[in-house]
């Protein structure tokens, strides 16, 4: 079952979307406990300093955020609605954002929520004191001041208008903490303790095993949640998560399964399994190290991207890996994304692979690199790193380039990418939560802290700066095209692969949960119910 | 005997110190950095500033000498610190998993001994008959089968067979419940890994029992007993088995010690939240404090079990001199 | 081979009559299982040596027109998720397995032998220090040691071999040392020393040959163990690298995802590993029975 959405252009305020919701409106049943499996583990419980779904899936339901992706329409990339606010608006110049905070919300410990709590939360996120981690600080670099004119109004003033601000506020990591907790227990208390305003109250955390929550009766979204509680069970092995759903030890897994796993489940259980699928705001990319010869030569990099048959690969790989869609630098269904006509003009996306490979060989010859061989640094993770690694090596073989692979655990992989920078060519990932293209593509700037290719491309920096301060969607789109062509085609700084494809087969009795473009999104679980 | 015991106990100290130095060095030689993995692992935007805060908080910016000093003092005073990954006390992280691991180790040992002793003895007595061959083939197969493969086959087999028989596929519980809380749930989870591990374990013990038995059967006193016309059964019970048991006890002891923290692959396959899984995670996460504490614990258990085995050995077999 | 080179043949039970032909005959007559194991070993070595000749396809080329195909005449063991021929990958995988198995086992047991003999021969402080190091390595969790080594050393077959070898050394050194202690007391060693032979010569030519039995037994045990260890490392994602054909690697991906829908991707590599380890163990057991004088049949 796929949820199609209308494509609308994004402005500084969230656009309300109509969703062509395929699922027939059913009356949710109350009660029951949802068991789900999580393929990662919890570092700390403080959303502000963590970046893994291993924390989001079990912990997110305890908390609320200021605004969130519309739970009824999560596959939209531009539909944001209030969570603890009753409304939000922005000034005409796009520099002042006002959030009206609801006055009927209480934390699980009974403390009423006011704008002061939201301010304290955002102060921690945006202006963390010395020694306090905030992984989200960067996203809010445009924020100038946060003020509370009264108990239920929050005003954020920006240094410049930015189309990336509202999507950043909607990020699921921005848990609202109580000012009282921050004041009395300090900024590290939430790493090990929970007190939120979410749909569920914390019950138990057993390290390495599970987290459980029970229904919070004072929840501010009326009538919700439907579940009595949930249990998030840790299961790092994909095979175990799959069999857990098959044997009904769990109803759902929220990250995603490979295609064969979906087929096996459906074959074994028929209509007891419902499958939701959609594009995923993650992709793997090949990063040539520009400081290592011959990858400083744009011709060599272009040859490497021209060798890759993305259209053919999409058909084959979508049967064995969690990748599918061929698209440019922007998430495929977002208004800023390239259409097929624009895309197929970019080298590497040509539909004629023979022509493309001939050009690749010509470029290699011209660069004097006809016998090129190198080592590909990869991450020792099966899906989809290993599969794409094998595929890419075979693609490059077809233009006469010999590649050996060095797949290493996450630690050495990150170390080589970020610290040592000693690799020749590496597979890297860009995986984000909220679809926020202008922020998401900032990874491709030479100046970005998470860009490991070691180049500096001033024209691209300028384009991005212009795009992030532009209020005009049409202008943003035009700049994005130039940015894309330069990145993938002319300079081939980065060699794109396919966009990930999220496949969530689950027990059919799990209702109300809708797939989003990211495994980080729509995980507050207040709308989920069990049809048992 | 007393002197021997004291000497053996004293010999444990250099082993523990050596293991401590080894794990401390190994962990710092592995390329990577817990802060980089945790904050930048999935290609997120992370400034060096944030990484530095994280490193500072975890004490990673201190000199190696200071870090080693803290580690050594911590071990000596039984203060193992907090896990760098979760921030929880290491003892708490380990305690949660220890129970499960210990239970599996006991069950696997029990399975192995119950299967292995009789078959090993039979195999030796009936040496070079078809019974011997079958037992040996089956036991070598136990050693030769990769345990993760066996585990996956067990899980899948249960799902498919149960669906054919009952209409609903059955999967073992994937979450640990202590045996005194719910014995049924506990056993229905732990029995499978115990069997999978027990099979390989039994295979090793069968081979040891067989060869120990063969050796003893050729000793002069057994030959003498035979020559005296004692019944085969009596010989085996009274003379041979007792002496053949010694190397078997050694093996069982060492294997048992190995199971604490050694079931890395099996725990992954059966989703057991045990020490083996914690161990691998800790190493891969660059969680220095946790890995160090785990190594020290496992090594301590190993040397203590070895000590006990040796003492039993010395006590049972008077031929051993304690030089 | 060293067995026949015993300089001064003072032994309880001389090994002089044990030529290789004699051992082989012995094996088939008295050890049918061992002979079977030997046959498997020969088969595996042959597959490794002649892989390019007996493989039907290139083991590394992707063929997306033939993904996960069931066994057929074109692909007798079927194909994997990349359309690669499983039979050809298994045959080529034998190379990896034999390379890892033999190198790790021979290095592990030989280094262990030298350390064990040296430690026993010199005794005193050398022995005490060497044995404490051995203590540490034996007590140290071997999978963690292997894991750490392979991550530190990085890519390729080499680090995998080293990671598998190092935990083997102390075990072998310990066993060899106890045998060597006994040999040291034998008069001919004193005689050799009296003749003014150097330490190296005595260790290598006089003591080592006399503890060949435990050495060979350790060696054959290690062979199977090394192949299994490689598979386990692969399962943890740290073994040999794709697209190099290796059994553990094939089994890892196959077993996780295709155990049900494409069982051939799991069964054949699984059988290859099991068969190889099986063969080496059977052969090793037989060797133990033949070589260990104490275990010789009546």
C-alpha cells in the first residue's frame, strides 16, 4: 500500500496538504500492547545529543516536539502540524516565527507545560552551554533570539529568513524537556531519565534488551493514544527481526527490510502481513578523495560516475537491496527534485549506458588512467553497503577499472573518512530525518563538516548560500539544478548511487501507523492501534 | 598440596596484569573514536567542537598514562566506572547480561556432559566398530558445523514446521525472562541455543572422553585387571572411567569458562542479550571502560576455573606432583 | 621430513619404520574414517589448486539476468543474489579456505612449537616469562583478540590469517612445552650439548623432531578450526572481502536473507565448510591414533 501525496512547493510556513489516503477510515480500537523490534541500541536517552533511530524508536513516544510531520500524511515532505503548539505563523519578512503554546499540557510528573519549557529546550538545543552536546545546534545557526512574551507564546527571531528553519524545528530529536528538570537536575539528567509530555509514560529500560512504556492518560491529543502500552525489543540481527514478525513475537519493525524478506513474509503469512513502501531520505554515495591522485582529476571522477548503470541497477538491486529510485541530489518526491528530463541530461544518468561507458573509457584514456585500479573503502554493514559495494566494483570492471574492497566496521570507517582521510575512494552515506533538501545537500559542500571528499568548490558554496536565504521556491529550484549538475556532472565531486527504498512489512493487525520518508519520522505512536 | 595451591593462586596475578595491559593497548590501537562513531557515524553534520566536548566528557583527552592509571586503580578497587557508550555503570550493564549467559553456559554444559560421557565411553570400548564410527562421525559433524548456520536453521525449521503442524508459525521468545519469573518462557527461549551450543560442546567432549578412555584402557593396571578376569563392566566402572574423567573434567572446565563471554556468534543468532554480544558491541563501539571490565572479568573467571580444575586434578590423581 | 631425521634415535618406541607410505597404508587398513578424511582433504586441495580449470564461470562477474536461480545445467549449484555461479564460487572459495587454513595452522603450530620447545629447553627465567605470556594469551578471550587484530591490521586475507593464527600459538606452545620437558631429560640432549652444539641446533634438530606427534595433532586440529574461524569472522563482517569468493562470506549473506527462498545459496557453502572441517578432523583424528605411540592399537 503506497500513500501518494500531492506535490506542493514549500514556503516558510508549512503548507497544508491533502492526502490521498488509500486506507479506508476505520474506527480505531483501544487497548493492547504493541511489540516492535529495533535493530540498534540506545546510547543515551537524550534526543538532543543522539542521532540514531536506536534511540528514536523506543524513546520518542515519551516526548512531544514543538511541531511535527503530519501523522495522517507522513509521506509528504512539506506537511508539518502543531504538536505542543496550537498554531504557528511567520512574519512577512520570514524572520520572526511565533508559536502559540497549548495551555492544557502536563508533563508525566504533573508539571504543566508552558512556553518557558519550550524556550529552555530550544536554548539547550540552539545555544548549549560549554561542555553540553547538541547535535542539532548546526541546524539552527540562523536563530538569533528565543523569547517568551507571555506564558503561552514563543517567538523565535532569525538572523535571516531561511526555508530550512521550519523543517528543522519539526525534527523528531527536539524533545521538549521541562524547565524544572533542566534547572534542578542539570543538562545531563535526560541521558538516563525520562520526563516528557508524550503519549506514553516510561516504565522500564533494560539495557540491551527492551524499553517499555504505558499509556499516558493526560496526553494532549484528544482520545489518543489508543494503545495501552508498547515494548521496544532490541534485535540487532535482521534475520531475527524478520522471524520475530513471522512468529508474532513482534508486530512491526520501523526501519525497513530487504525485498526478499518482505516476499518471504508475505508468502508465509498472506494477508496477515501488510506491506508499506516508499522512498527513503537516505542514499549511499561514492566519495573520491580529491587529495589522492588520480582522483584530483575531474575526468577520472567523471569516468567513474559514467561507468555506473543506475537505471539498470535500479531494476536488479531493488530485488536484493533496500535501494530503488534513481534521482538527483534532492529527495525524489520533493518539489525541489529534478524531473526525469532534467536528470537524464546529467552525466551518469544517461539512459544509454553503452554511450556512457564509451565516454568513461575515453576520459580515462585522456587522463592517462586506462589501467586504473584502487581500493574502495566500505562499511561492513550488509544492507545496502555490501550489496552496493559488490555492484559498483562490477560496474567499474566494465570500463576496465580494477577495484578491491576494504569493508571495515563503523569505527575504522568513520576514522578513515573523518580523521585519517587516507582512503582513495569511499562509500559514504547521507541519511537524514526530515526531508529538508537545502540542509540535506549541505553535505556536498566542501566546507561541510560531514563532507569527506576534501575539495573546496567556491561556486557551489555561493549557490548554496543563495539558496538557503532565498524566499522564492522557483529560484531555489533553479539554483538547485545548477548545484546538482556541477556536483554530479561537471565536477563529479561525489558519485551518487540509488536512493534507499523503505519497505515495512508488518502484521496486519498493526493499524494507524503510516510510512514516512525516514525511519526517524512519525514514531510518536499516538495514532497506532491494534486490530485484534 | 597447600603450597601448590598458594603457588597457583599467586600465578594468577601476572596473568591478570598482563591481560589488563593487553586489552588497554589493543583498544587504543583499534582505529576509530567512540565520539566520532556516535556523533558522526551516519554522515550527520557534526562539528569538531561537538566531538571535542564528547571526548572531554569521556576523559579521552587525558594522557594514556593517566588513563591507564585510572583503569588500574579502578580494577584494584573494584570500581569499574561507567560505560562510555551508555553512561551507565559497567557493573549494571554486565549484571543484566550475566544471568542469561550463566544459564546458557550451565544448560549447554549439562547437555554436553549428559550426551558426551556415555557416547565417548561406548565409542572407546567399541573402538573401530561401526558404533564407534557413527559416534565419531556425528561428533565431528558437531565440530564442523558453523554454529550461526545451525542456529538459523533451527529458527527457520521451527517456524516452518510449527506452521505446517499448528497453522501458526512459532518463534522462540526474543527477550529474556528470568527462570524464576516465568520458567516456561525462559526455557522456551534458552533451550535452543543451549542445544545448539551443547551439540558442538558435546562433540568436543565425546572425542576427549574417547581418547582418554582409550589411553586408560591400555594402562597396565587395566590390563592387569583384565588379565585377572574381572568383568569388563567392573573394569570400566571402577578403574578406567575414574581415571579417564580427569582430562574430561579439565576440558569441561575450560569450555565452561569459554562459554562466559565466548558465545559471540550464537548470541547474535538467537538474539540473546548476553555477555558475548555485549563484548563484541563494546569492542566495535570503542567503549574502553566496558571492554576493559569485560576482559578482566572473563580472564578472572578463566583463571579461577583453571585453578579449580587443577586443584581437583591434584586432589583426585595422586600421581601428580606439585613441582 | 623431520620424522626420519632423528639424530640419535634414543626413543621409547622408534619411529624409524614409519615412512609416509607406511603411514598411508596403516591409515587405510586401520583407519577407514581417517582415509575418508584424507580423501576429502585431497579433494579440497585439488579444488584449490585447479580452481580456474574446474570452475564453469568467473566467480566475480555479476549477471543480473540470472539472479538467485535454482540449480540447473547452466549453474549446477544455482546462482547467488548477484547472478554469480555458486559452484564456481565454491571451487574458488576452496583456495581462500585452504590458504587461510594451511597458513594459519602451519604458522600457528610451528611458532607454538618453537616457543614451547625454547621455553622448555632453556627453563628458568626464560620459561617463567614465556609461560606467563602464554597464560595471558590463553586466558584472553580469543574471539575478541582476533576481532581486535583484524580491525587493527585491516583489509584482506593476510590480517584474517594473522588474527586466526595468534590465538592458536599459546595453545600449541603449552602442549609442546610439556612434551618437550620430557624430551629434555633424555640423555641424548645432554650428549648433544656436550658435543658443543649450539642452542639453535639442539632445539631445531634434536628436540623438535621428537615432539612431532603432538605438533602434527595440533596442526590438523588447527586446520579445521582455522576454516571455521574464518567463517565466524565473516559472519561478524570482518573476514575476507567481497567480491573475493570465500565460503564464510557466501554463507553469511545467504543464510541471513535467502535461507528460505533460495536455499541453494545457503546449503552449498554450508556443506563446503562442514565437509572441509569434517575431512580435516577425521584425518587429524586418524593421525593422532597412528602417531601417538600411547594410543597405538594393541
